[in-house]
C-alpha cells in the first residue's frame, strides 16, 4: 500500500505497444480441445479501491471474449490486509465470478505478490496454467524471493503478464523482472487507462483460449489493440 505514488502525466502508450509486441512473440502451446487456464490476480489493498469495481467488470468481459472459443477457465486470486489471501475455485461462467467478487471489500495492508506466485506454481503443478495476469500498483516484498519463484514459473512455461497502475519505481523494477523471468510482459498504465486494460486483458483471454487464429478473428471484429496484436503476431 502506497498513498504517495504519483501518476505519470500522459498515457503510457509506448508501454502498451511494447506489451503487444512482446505478447506477439509468445507462442501458444495449448493443446487443441483443452480450455485455456488463466489466473487473474488482483491487489485488493485500500489503495486500489477506486478501481476494484472496474476490475470486476473487466473480469466478466474476459469470459465473454473467450466464450465462443471453447471457453476459458479463470481463477481469481486477491490479497488484502496483513495476511488475507484468497483464491476462488476455477470457474467457467462470468456470473459465478460476479457474485463472488461483489462481496469483496478492499482492506488496507501490504502486498502479497509472493503468495500470488507461489499459488500459481502450486496450481500449474496440478494442471497446466497458461498465463498469470496480475494487476497492482506497488510492491513491498523481498524482490529476490519473488524472482526465485518467478523463475520456477518460467521453467514450467507459465507466462506472467503484469499490469501496473500508476507509477511506483520500486514496483516497476520488480514487475519487469518477474515478467522477464517468466517470458511474459509488463505494462504500466496511467489513471485513465481502464479502456486499454480492458482491451489488453480481453486479448490475452482470447489468445489463451484459442490461439493466434482466434485472436485474428477477434481483432477483425473488435479492432483497436486486439487488432494491432493480431497484426504483430502475423508478422512474427
């Protein structure tokens, strides 16, 4: 939790484009016929309360984006307070997740990104996880420990996509290292970037569920960042 962070004066469009390019270079090795499996982890400490409800809506849209592709299994994780970490069951229907998220309230405390990474590692040991998506704004943990766990995820083929709200230089350094170790990507978004975050998360969901062809089709219909991502992938 960091109440002193400042937002950058302009939208970090270069970060968005860098994210698209990185994701375009990421192969999707999901076997045909298997639902994509995506862990969506959120910082629910007090500093993120203004954007929590927006995250709920985005979460539901990720289901919708992947529904026609054979579906997507999404597991929501969040942390708040001093030691409150919760992972919901794997779900395939947006409405089930909406009901669960409606009861969650943001509570002040410290970051628990290490628990997010550890949990993702445990889950992929049981059954392959295609991607970890994390949305947060700060980092207050031992970065060496986070990198050790991130490295284990990278060895197991789990790519982490970290979306940073606002600008905290400590968080940015840590998020970039986690992304690098998992062969994923980091993207910093400003305070007015809800639309960009929605488009990027939907693109990740479609990619996890159906691969390149599905993303190309999705991009032609939706346009915007999804279409840009599809074009980047065709060139790679």
